C-alpha cells in the first residue's frame, strides 16, 4: 500500500543546515520520495545557520505549545516550499539560534537532551495543529529518536495518529544521544523507563534506544552496514538489542544528488567536464595545486580527502601513512574540521611538507567540490562507514576512490584488481597503514598507464547512484510498514 503522506524529521538538511552526510541525505531523499508519488514534508530546527541564509520562509503558526515534564514551551512554525517538498522550521530561539548546530569546539551543548526532546515533541504538536496525520513519520538519528517513543507513550498522541507508522534510520550508530538520568523529568519521561529493557544504557539515558525499541521498522544507509551493526565490532554495545529486532531492520543505500554533484554542471569548479572532456579535469587539478601553493607537477598523482576529522574516518591511519604516501610519489590535499588533535597534526605536517601537502581546516562547500574535481584519487580509510557519500561523489568526478571495504564503501566501490572489467576503485580488507599504503600503491601503478587509467575513470563516472532506485526501495518499505499490524 503506497504511502500518500510522508513526514521526515531530522536535525539537518542541506541547503538549510549541514554538518555532514545527514544534511546531504535529508536535502535530497525527501524530493526523491515526492517524485515517487507521495506528499512530503520535512521538519527541521530553525537554526541561526538557516536564518542567516534568508530563505523566504512564511510564518505558518504562532504560539504552538509543547508540554515537556512540568513546563509548557511555546514556539512558532515557518514553512518554505522547496523542490516539491514542504520544509517546516521549528522556531525556538533559545534552543536553535546558536553559532553551531550541536556544539562548538568546547564540546556538545549541555542542553542537547532538552533541545532535541523539545524538537521531537514540537514535530508532533505541529502535525496536530496542522491536522496532518501522516502515513509515515521517517525519523533520523538520535535527535529525532524520541518521536516513536512519544508517539506511543505520551498521553493522547496515538489517538491523533492512529494509522501513522514510524521508520527510524540509523545513519551512524556511534552517535547515540547519551545523557545523565537527571534529564528525564525535564523531557517528560517517567523514571520507570530508566531500566535496561527500556531507555537506560550503562548508567545513562539513551535516545537512540527509544528509536530502536519503539519504531515500527528500522533501517541503515547501506546493506553492508545493516549487517555490520549486528556484530560486536560495529554494534557499539547495541548489537544485542538490534539483533532482537533484526527482522525489522533493512539496509537501503543512500543516493546522491547529481543536480549538485556533477562535474558537467558544477558551478564551483574551475572548468566543467564530462567523460568525453577529461582534459578539463587537468585544469581543475592545476587549480587545486595552485590554490594550495603546491608543486605544480601535473603528472604527480594527487589524492584528496574531505572529511569530518573524527576517529571514525581513520585520520590517525592517514597521519601514520603520510610519509609513506609522499614516498609513493603522490601529493595530498585535506579539507576537514573536527577534533583538535587531528587539526593540529595536519596543520603542522602541511607547514613541513608545503610542496606535497595542502591542508585547509574548516568547512567549505565550494572547496569540497573543487577537490572532488581536481584530484586523481580519493582516500577513505574509515574504520567504519555506514554509507559514505564522498566515494560516490568521487566516482562521478572520475576521482578514483581508495577505500577500506566496510559498510557503504563495500557496497558502492568495485575493486579494480578483483574485477578489471567492472572495477571502479581500490579496496583493502583490514585497516592498517600497511594495507592502506598497499592499496594506494596499486592505484598509482595503474595511474602510470594513462590509457588504462582513463578507462577506469570513464567507468567510474558512469556508475549510477541516483536517488531514484533508493527512493523506490523506501516507498516499498513504507508500503510494507503500512499493512503490518
Ligand atoms: P559523514 O556524514 O560521516 O561525515 P559522509 O561521507 O556521509 O560522511 O558525508 C560527508 C559530507 O560532508 C559530504 O558532503 C562532504 O563533502 C561534506 N564535508 C565533510 N567535511 C567537510 C568540510 N570540512 N568542508 C566541506 N564539506 C565537508
Ligand atoms: C553518517 C555516516 C555516513 C553516511 C551519512 C548519511 O554521517 O557517517 O557514512 O553517509 O550519515 O547517511
């Protein structure tokens, strides 16, 4: 039974707000679902980052009430119609008019439990006032994981949403929304839920557990990751609970938005190109080398990384392998922001190796596109990767990915050596500096043969990860959820 009305709830969506892949996905999946035939709305916090972009949002509701614990909290709701989708913004300045989305260099905001519990209740309150009782509420990550819980456990909610089913998507199990138990009264959750069978998790309250336990179905953003999370290695302590729900867990690979990530139409890059005008890609490479004031040798392979500088992304492996990479004869550009320990080492390496290493610490959308276009190879030594988007962007830009074969990286890159006629990149199985360098060195060997490398680039550029296929899978899953009692 195809859904006719789908509501997404998320803590970020491009172009309104973005810190990583979740933003990209929430900025493009809803449109794909609407193209597949459903009416779609997306609820987001109205952050300062969104406000500053001055979208022509319309005030829709004033003074909507949320009761959390003993408190009544009031907010207003804005709407903005964008690419076939109604984007609804929960406006509460105290919580969302801040410099960052989740926290700054000093750590997460101390009231995140309250901010996102409020957001979750505000989504349900808005739907009630707007008289929308959707077929599906599609929740994403711990920030919206309380929605399935509130829907089933808060007094009166189920009466308004009798047919509504909830899907909870885990984009990254490492982020769980863990808080001290003292937050419970303030977010309207009774102490009786603070037990291991419910929301308690090793002495803290776990928001993600609410999503896992109370949603009607769950999914992750690649098939491989939906299996990975059931293991001790990648389950972050939740593998037992996830195993108990394994028949309701699905894996649907993310798509990518080719209207934003396509070297043929990209406004950010020096010269546009496609698989028939690859000489233009060399211009993009020159552009990157000159921007970073690096050795302008166009024949020296150039590797790129655009990443949150977090442990997950294998930045320690990259740093350990750095001199090895230079010795293999390649150069490297890194665009990243995140943990201070990594920022510090990368900055200092770039001062030492100015000719072969370019580092930009910061978040820069335009530079991200230029790096995708200008590099020969893209490196992803991630410890785990639920989906990963940059390897798919890289394929489209003919920038050959070298990846640790886990999660979405396993599902989206075909190893050239294992399958020379279909290969699109280079993969290695066990993550360590030795294997990583070996994979890069295999890539460099192939790079030396211009004809073979060109064929590889052309094949990579033809890979299709558009949202259409994945939206179709989501529609099927929503349909299945609707008929399930
Ligand atoms: P994750 O969501 O785990 O960070 P993904 O590969 O799914 O990883 O998505 C990362 C997204 O964030 C990509 O669009 C990538 O280009 C972007 N990104 C990451 N770091 C930066 C940065 N410093 N500047 C610009 N874009 C970035
Ligand atoms: C998470 C994951 C990343 C995934 C993204 C979007 O941030 O780390 O692998 O691509 O979510 O689903």
